[in-house]
């Protein structure tokens, strides 16, 4: 649960729901030390008196508004060890690439990032947003927009932001959350965050490469413009394989991986040439052109589309149908790389 509060003595925003160990000690030590009008800890949620004090029961701490001041209390909790290790991994990768990093960075648009990456050779200030707990798509999109529209970093790393901050989202847990395709994101499935993984050991899932393909089989099950196969060229995105999280963390600030937004609302991280190719091929297309979202189809149709002979064997042993991250067709059984058996060959 994200609860942003302004800690006035250090002029910075903190997330009460995922504090670092040092911040947890600082905030919980304020119990019994805050009086009304001290304005030490201020809630950033609108519509209430922002002043808060610290209250505890049964070994748990809350930030609570003064009587008559507003909504209910905010739980104070530590950032998970996995969250800290993933942040440390990203910071280490950025510093290995020669960039400057600042952890726990805050923008003037009320967003707090686990780290920001800037320095020599950086074309875009990049923020790291590790997400170890469930969060709504609406919240992710709102935070992404606010960070991109920020005009300055505050606190220890205060500086203007001519282009805002590009947040790079990094969900943990191996699964793909529903918001993943809609913001610049990477994830990994091949490492555990029980310990800090070694350098270049976390494979990155998320970056795409876009190629021009002629409208028709086998590239498109239907015309991306919503008509019968037209024979024209359309962009088709596929996973960019072989990158580690370390690569992505170094490539995004340098502009070697850039976001491209589709009319359907998806956001992909891709190389500049792919983005240019996508822009050229979709000029004048319909709103859902080129990159349709997966649609439900009958298993028999899906089995014909994915040409793997494994689909010809009937029975429950094949497992549930799933969507291929490469061609968006339905297939089974699930493959560890998230790709159907045509794409994985």
C-alpha cells in the first residue's frame, strides 16, 4: 500500500508503506514527539488536515491524523528485503555503466522513485520503480504520468528536469501483472531475490523489436487494420532476446531503448530504429493498427495456428491455453520463455 508523506525536517517525500530500515527507525522514533502545529509529518492525500502523529499498538505503527483532521490511519511498514535487493541490483548495474544514481529520489510532482539514473551520456533521466506488491493499473499509469511531467528533482539530488523522468517499472515475483504492457517495464523469471543476484544474471523480459511484415499468414491471423488481409506491410513486434536487466538499465538512460506507445494503449521498450519503423508503418492506420491485443479464440483454431506437433495430442495433459508473448497466438502447454513452440525454435 502506497502512502506518501512529507517528512519536513529533511524536506522529502517518503512512502510509509515501504520504508527503508533507516527511515523506519526515524519515523517510528517520532512516537510521542509530535504535537499539533509542529508540521513534522504531513499526509499528501488531499482533502484533510495533513498533520500526522505516530501511534502504535501490538508492535505495529501507524501515522494517524490529529482528531478531526481527516481519514483513517496509515500503516507504517518496512520495504521488503526482495524490494531492497532488486533496487540494489539496478543501482549497481547503472553505476557499472558509468552513470550517477540517487536512491529514494523525489520529484516536484509528488512521486517517489526507488532510484534515479543520470549523469554523463544520459539522454533521459530514468527512474527505477521496483514493485514487490500488488498495485492497480490505474495507480501505475497515474504515477508514470506524474513522473514524466515532473519539472525538477528535490532534496539531495535537486536539479531541473527538462524532459521529466522516464520511470522503468520492475515487478518482482516472476508473473506479469495486468499493467505490465502499458508502461515501460521489464521483469525476470530466472533469478531469486532471496539474495542479491550476481552481475548480469537476471534475464530481462519486456523489450521488443519491431519488424515490417506483409499482411497475411503466417505473420497476422487477420489484418491489423481490422479488414481482410490487405497485402500491405505492417509492423510486428517480437521479444528482444538476450538482454539482461543490467543491459536494460544501462540502455534506457542512453536512449538505446526508448518507449513507443501504440494507439491501443500499449507501451513497448524498443530500439530507436524499431520506433522509427513503427511510426512510418502506422501513419494513417486505424486506431488499433499494427499491434492488436490478444483475442479469445476456440482451442481448435488456436491449435491450428501454432504449428507445434505437441498440440496434435489431445487430452488434459497439455495444460491450459496461454498467450504467446511473441506472436500473441494461443498455445499450450506453457513454455518457460513465455513463447509458443514456433517462436521458441
